[in-house]
C-alpha cells in the first residue's frame, strides 16, 4: 500500500496543514507541553525565594534595600536577555536557545544553593534572569507556531502553569519546614529548582523539533519538510524550487527587524501587547509575588499559616490561569485584559482602603479575587498577544522586546513594594499601585486589535511592514504526490 507524501511549497502549506489539525496531539503535543514545561520552570525559579523570603531575610540579615534588589535583580537581567533570546531564536531557531536557557537556570540555582553571602546570591540570580529572559520569548513563539488558529486562546494555558509552579513551591516549602531546617529553608526551595531544571533540560534536548514555520520563513524548506515528518508522522517533501511560493514580507536586516514592530499595522499591536505585559507584570510582582508577606501581615507571622494563606490565594491563580483560554476564546484577549485590569483595580482599591479593618474571611477573599481576575485576564494575555500578532521571523524578537518591557514592569514591582511598604505602609502601597491596572484598562478598551477576533494570519499578511519587495500572493491548497 502506497503512502501519501505531502509536498510543501512554502509557509502557506505548513500553516494550512497546522490549521487543519483537530487538536494539538502526537509529537506536536509533546513539543507544546515541553515548551510549557520550560515556562513552569521559569515560574518555579522566580517564586523559589518568595515563600522563604522572610526566613532568608533573617538568615542573611538583609536590609529592605537588599531585599528589593535581590527580589528584582533577575527581572532587571531579563530586560536585556528577553530581546537577546528573541534575536537568538529568530536567527538560529527555537531549540538551541531553549536548551541553553535550562543550562543557565541550573548554574544560577547551584550558585544560590551554596551561596554564603548576598553577593553570590546576586550572581546566581543573574543567571536565573538570563534563563527567564531567553526562555519566555522563545517558548511563547513555539506555542504559537504549533497551535492551530482555532485554538489561539490556548496559549493562555501558560498562566495556569505559572500558578501551578508557584503552588508547588509553597507546598514544598511546607514540606521543608516540617524537616525543621530553620531559616535555611530558602536553600531547599532553590535546590528543587535545580532538580526541575535538569529534568526539563533532558526532555527538551531529547524531544524538541525545530519549528517548521520558522524554517520555511527562512527559506529552508527541505529542513521544514524533515521537521514536519518527525512531528506529524506523515511523509513530507519540499516541492521543486520552481514550484515553491516566495516568502511574503521576509525581513532580512538582522537586528533592524525589531524596528518593524513599531511601524504601520504593527504599532498599535505592540502598544496593546506592551501595555498588557507591563501592567500585569507590575501588579503581579508588586502584589502577587509578595503574597506570603502580605499573608503574614493579614493572618499573622507564623510560617505555616502565612504559607497556607499564600497557597490559598494562588490556588485561585491555577483556576483563573487554566480558565483563561476559555475566557479569551469567548471575549477575546483584548476585552478579557481590559475587564481583568478593571477588576484588579477594584480589588487593590478595597485592599488599600480597608485591609486593616477587614474581618478574616474578607481578608482571605479579596486577595484571592485579585489573583483570580489577574490570572484569568491580563496575566496571560500580554505574552499571547505578542506571540499572535507578528509573523514568524519577527515573533520571537517581538516577544523579546515586549517581554523586556514586561520585565521592566516586573523589576519595578519587585523593587517598589518593599520600599513603599516601609515608607508608606501596606494600605497606601495598595492605593498607589491601583493606578497601574486602571491606566492599563483604559488603554486596552481604546485599542481595537485582537488576534483572536480576526482572520488575518501575520505569516501571510498583505500590507504588513517589510524591508523586501515581495509581491503578495494567494495561498493555495496543499498538494500531494504518490512516491
């Protein structure tokens, strides 16, 4: 019996085949979840110090300024490595930089585990920030390129993975606490990061396959056919050169490609994605990341009660994060972000006005709703918007630039919370921070672009900014041949 071989003439054929899939399964599903596994590691590494921040502060006798620097340093580093990671992925592909990021995460974790002073921990957090910056820009591009268009909103699943990682950290912190390790508990959380990083490194190195869309956009169609055969278990071959369809809007000027996202139809998309990314980063890392400390302020300083309170808050993040693909599909990523920001603004306003007067039950509900509205709305959408709004050879770079803006927001949030709390008190800190989601909500309601509410595919979009003189073409049906 003869098998059917599918002939690939260009990007359109790969997009047509991907979009015809009824699900994300087989090897494509493995790659999809491995990319999410890397994001789980990023969240785990970023939150590893959160639950143990109080014990670490006592253990190392840190000042408020040192705490602010320590907690925000990885995000400051990620500002540089977000665009570097995007540039690496757009130039050399998706797989090699993803694997490199895991190696950096392991180095950073080992340095922190065995650190005897503040300075060594800072060096370790440098590697963690580099890994985070590289990985997030690329992993989201991979998710976008392996997701059929009808399932675009599923990119938001990463948010549920984030809170799963945070809750796993908190549960492990309770386990380590039961071992009576005292104020060195933070070292055990970081050690768990190293274990996860090694496992994900091995799996990604063994099982990832290069993105066929990226290969085709780079006019490496023979390699794209090999990748498609490995991923989907069907036979693919590249069409003869004379039958191949020219690549539309090929950006050929290296780093200068990144300037394209600030031109033409891309500019409002960049503003929208950056607004969501920056706004959600500030509100999460200024409030959500510090939930163990906020929980201690609300429920008392006992480690177990404070950790259980933070765990309860973050369980709402798991629920909202895994619900966000459905919310995004029903309402669109833009409206989901706008409404989510508005709800977060209301929660911060309530915390700022009444957190010291609330009964215990209300003190538990309001931060939980903050996390629910954040994770179900803007928390996931900034990265999804940037991943779905640009063509393939710009996608990782755009994620890197917009991710760097988000890292600035994260670094600011991590930096200002301990300082504002010391200067103005907890209530006034909540009120000051409430301005962020309010402004972000207004911008989201004002810009109308939504990749889940359009039939435009950025990889064959006519009229997008370009450096080449390619002429538009009309995509055709995938051809088959009998070997």
